C-alpha cells in the first residue's frame, strides 16, 4: 500500500497524495504540461532539469515504458506528479511500468492529488517552487522559496563529443544544451552526419570542423545564464554557416544579437500549442516545453524579423535573420511524440546547406 506524501507549495498550499517511484524528499520548480500522450518523451526531456513535472492528463503510464521512445537516457526532472498511474500497462512494446521506471531513475513521484486544482494555481499565480515530502509541515517554507534552477545547461550537456551516421551527405554540428535525441534522428533521416558537441565548445573549434550546418538544441534553465555560449554564438553568426536554433537554441541565438528574453508566467508545455507563421498566415499545432521567451519588441528589425508567434499569447515563436542563413523557432519541429506539422523546417535547414 502506498504511503501518504505531500506537495507543499511556496505559497503555503498543501496537497495530500500518495508516494510512488523513489523514496525521499525533493524541492523543485513546479510546472505543468498538457500533453495527453508522450509521457515518456516528457520524462526524458532534459529541458525539465530542476523542475517537478505535473501532468494535467489524469491517467499516466497506460502504454508502459518503452526505451526506444526515450529522448535521453536519464530523467533530468526533480520529481513527477500525476492524478493516477496505470499499474497494468497494455502495449506489446512495453518493458515495465512507470513506478518501476521512476524507481530505477531515482525520481520521486506523487499521485492521487487534485492535479486540476494544482494546475489552476500555477496558471493563475505563476510557476512556483514546491516540495514533495512525507510531511505537510510549513516550517521549512523559506527553504522552498529559496530554491533556484542554476547551471542547468552545464548539468545536462554532454561532456564529450560523439558522432552519428558519419557517412552522411551533410556534416552537421549539433550543440548540446540538453538535446532531445529526435533532433539528431530527424537530421540523419535526411542524410546528415551529426557531430554532437558540448555546450561550451568554442566558435573557433566549431569552425575548424568545417560543418555544412550548425544545429542549436533545446535545453533547460534561464537562457541569460549562458554568457559563454551567447558569446560563441555571436562569433558563429557571421561565419556564413547555416544555423538553425530550437527552443533554448532560439533564445540563445536571439541573445547573441542583443535581443532580450523574459520569464513567462507559467510557460508553454504540451503538444497542442498553436504557432502562426507570419510569412504565410498559416497556423501549426506544435509541441513546446519552455518557460522563457524572446521579447518581440526587442528584435532589431534591421537584423531580423519575427517569423512565428504563439496564437494564445502572441509571444515570439520564431525568428528569421536578414542577410545570413540563420533562423530559429521556439517550438519543437522534431516533436516526438507529435504533432509532426512542422518537421518541414528540417527540410528548410537542409536546403540552406545545399545552397550554401
């Protein structure tokens, strides 16, 4: 029988639930994601580093645990909250249940709480810290309030470079800020050899490789914290090498050109975010996971133009830079497990390398 456990929010709200996954206590930034499927991709997305994930969909784990669907080998999140988890998953590809997986990954979970009310609190008050604990005490509330997500990219980026598909038509450098594996898979599917490099690889070392293109990955944390990366991207910007940024890569590229970023009230996390292409007027349904955004008014129109905007709140979702083969999007065109509406952006990147 599961033991009682609690979520204590920094505003003093306490939710009583039950423990699953690993034993212990953990503090993190509590966020919610609206994805109805793709819980494995969510759990293994390094962009959740330092955060406690709340799933708004009420039943999680019904198709089990499927390692080939992982976006990384390790869970980077601090904790996991669901309304209900499925103890008997049904799927011919399944290799276990969600409780066992969390235990193996040493991730503390909480279930049987009112995730709808929790989501409403975050939506109305904004993202806040919380603690999953065996007690409902408010004595250590200052400890919860003081928690900060720091050194996020440094913590999740690869420490060593590695290559995939070394006989591809195009040589692409993929800078790892906390990458989702499907970014590399989409590139290899299009005939690219992919060299994954640590986040702090210098511009000079990247140029020495003589890549046909540079891909900037997604990742966690405050983009402004990555001053060394921003400086390197400023040097790469005018190299003539096609560059495509995704999510955090999009934000870092914008910062390298003097634009600004801001923290959103509760972020965009889920597989149902509408992004409008300002060049065509078409709206795409996109997968997203971010808590920061580029400030639209900070974009220098002599350097770049806004490409996509979020239909819900009109925040910046993409930028095309003038006179250089550089562009970026806030959402995830690789979108594993879906939707796949914007995978054509990888083809656009391939075209840029062909005409380089």
